[in-house]
């Protein structure tokens, strides 16, 4: 019996696959396009589409443990609920679901409320699952590195309420640990929720200051304006997604992203080390860029 990882070609899924590959456990990677990603030795490619019931029925065959990650798409909720129902039909009682922090608070943000709906299904049907609730991904800021370096501006409008950004490498490490913990127990473990966040609450000005220090030149915070942010996203993707992200940023500015007390200590107990900081992420990002260009 295997562990099936959905979203296996994405930022988090690919890292989970790498971590599971050396565990001695049978691992399957769900991808929509054959050969899209190079998988590590011992990992089996499974071609499937979460929008297809028949496809997911086949993909969940001989699976003991499921990592469920949905892309932010218009039918995200349908895909997730259908996959969970099919997993129950297949007798799968070991699940790790990637949700988002404050899914129950950011109620006007479509992809947050969608994930909260999935959480409600897991809880109401007492599905044996770990719900991971990460804060804003540090790696989101890799997408604006060219703006930071080229224009001297940190453009993400995260405001002043404070965001405990989390490194996706830490998310992947904890997800892999939870998958293995559930996979290797004789009986299904009870469900629980883990909030995943970094060690410090960052404002936009603080993030800009960290980039300034790493680049050794002034980087300014671009401010809290959301019109330009939405327009930039629309230039590179669908307008519904740009608006969804705008709503998310508005709630970040109002509410911030703060886990419950003790979240960092819980993470460090699972990781066996301290949680990565935003400064470490920035330094690693710049160093990897230098290696790639040399």
C-alpha cells in the first residue's frame, strides 16, 4: 500500500515527494501530464486529473495514505470534496490536507472559504486527517525578486498588521513527517490541526528592510495600494484569480496572519530544528540565483 501525493509537480508537492523518496515507503505522485516532472528513484508516476471522478477512482487504488493539495482553480472545492469522498469509498483512513491559516476568518476570500468548506467536511465526518494551515508562503516573494532587484521596491502589499510567513521547505518537511506518522500506524490516528508559520511577524517595511540588508542597498516598501497589485496579477493570469488575491491582501492588511500560541514550538518539535526565518529565505534565494547565473 502506498502514499499518494497530489499536486506532485508543484512547489510543495515536489518537495514532499523528494522527502518521502528516501523513506523506504511506496510513494505515488499524481500528475496530469505524463513525464512533466523528473521523479526521484522509487517514486511511481500516476497520471490523473482531480476534475475527473473516474481518473481519481483509479488513482486512489491501492493507496493507504493521501496527501491532498488542490490548486487554486474555480472548481477547487468540488475537486477536493470529490477526492475525499472517493478516498472514503476506497477505505483510505490516513489523510494530510493542505488548507490555509485563518480559513475560517477570511470568509470573503474565495480560496480561503473553499478550504474551510473542505475542513468542515473532514471534521463533520470525522475523517482521520491532519489539517495543515500554513500562513503566507515566503516563496511567493520569489515571483517579485526581479522587481525588488530591478526597481528597489518590495511590492507585496502586506501592510502593518504582521504576517508570520512560512518557508515551503518547512511545510514540506512537516507534511512528509505527518504522512509517514499516519502511514506506519496499525490503526488510523485521530484528526488534528497544525498551524504553520514563521518565527516573526513581518510588516511590508520589515520585509523591505531585510531585502535591503541582503542586497546592501536601499529597498523601499511599495505601500498598501491594491489597485496596482490587482492589475499586475491580471497581466499574468486570469482576472478572477487576481481579484481573489486582492481580497486576500486586503484581509492580511486588516487582520494579519498570526498562529495560535505555541505553533512555532510544535513545528520545531516535529522538525527537530528551528523554523526557518524570512532572512534565511532571502539569503538562500539570492545565493541560488548567483549559482544559477554562474
